[in-house]
C-alpha cells in the first residue's frame, strides 16, 4: 500500500486527510489515478495551463522533495508515503 496524505488545499479538494491505495509506478501516473478519484480540481491545483507543476505546490515522497528524486517520473510503491501540499509565502 502507498499512503497518500493531503494537507491544506488538497484536504479541501479531497475531503480526506489521507488515503491508502495499492499502487506501484511513477508519480505522474499516480496523479492521474488521483485525478480520476477526486476530479480535475485536484490536477488543476497541481499544474498550470502549460502542464508544469506550480511553483508553490509540493509533493514529498518519503519526506523528500519530488524534484530531488526524479520529478514526476520518480517511482513509488509499497510502503511509500506521498504528501501533497501548498506552500505558504509570507512577508
């Protein structure tokens, strides 16, 4: 099982704090599965109109930033924890 945690805006979109699913593959395909489950609002929150991950959206895999482990092509599987959240900027 992969444990997926939703923080901030993603909790509002999914109406869940976390979900466990049977999955093995890359993060990009996992996002497609989550979009099917939660609707286009989920994907629209992550990506801009050009299909790039928004700067202020973060995905952690086992505590590591997605960019540090291969981006959307990073592989995830049994026992992994993925966290989706929006960073907050202040002044």
